[in-house]
């Protein structure tokens, strides 16, 4: 997560579900969240969940923010842009999140987590349309080509890289060529993750940025 160095398990516990932020470990029985999936109060008891509509909206927004590893200002700006565009606000926002360069690298199976993908992008491992691009938030568009920089392919990381997490490559990305990603089109509704209650998040930001 951007500028976050604390426990990723704690982030999952805050929202009450596994956000799979720790790569392959998140999918194993050894994962801390799987062992204890809830926050514990000072008394040692599981706290009661808040049931107010605002609390539900806030938790859903936090889940989205933590999943994509964003700062609050980044996510707020994405929704501000989506509110100003024509179409379904939630889907527009999620499409923008999916088209982030770090997410594209992760979705294509070239990283075991978004945080790992972000680090690889930051370190200049990828070219977009032949240009070195080290900005994780860079938004790809239809026709863009993302390739692993040839000089990086010989690094030990890539020689030893193995994909250790479940990965179903989305139809809007063509990954038929090794270490190359072609953006075929923008993700449509059926391509978008269904893990989030977008209505809650849109309602939350409608009071903040609309």
C-alpha cells in the first residue's frame, strides 16, 4: 500500500474480510487473517460490528482503498473524476483503478500482489509503448503495450519468478506473448471485480466530492 509499512493483516481485519494483500501467504492456512479473522478488543473479546449505514459505506470504501493500495486523496480524486463523467460512477471508478499500471502488471500474472507490482513499476521494470514508465498510477488505454524491459529480464528476480497466487487473466488484456501485455479494450462491467458494494462507496463519496 502507498506509504504504508504496517501489518497488512490488520487492514483486512479492519474491514472484516481477507483482502489478500500478502501475496501467496494470503491464500495459505498459515495466513494470520485465516487464523484470526477479527479484531480483538482489550478485553479479549470480538467487538460488535457497527451497523449504521455510514459505517458500512466507510468500511466498503476502506476495503477498496486497501485492496488497490491507495492513499485517501488518490481514491477521492478517482471518484471526483468519475462523478464528472457520464455513466455509472462506481463502474467508471473501478475501471480507472483496474487500468492503473501496477494493477495491470498484477492482473497479467507478472507479480504475486499489487504491492509487488507497484515496487516493480517503481523500479523501472516496464515500458509502456516503448517508454520507461515508473509511475504505478499511470492509466493505460486501449492499444497500449506494456513489456518487461529487456535489461531487467536477466535479473535474478525474473529468472526465479514464479506466480504463486490464483490468477485469471482478464479478457481486456492480451498476455499471449511472454512478458508482454496488450490492452485490447477498457474493462467492461463483466470484467470488473465483484468484491465491492459500489453503491455504498458511491454514496460515501457523493457527500465528499460530488
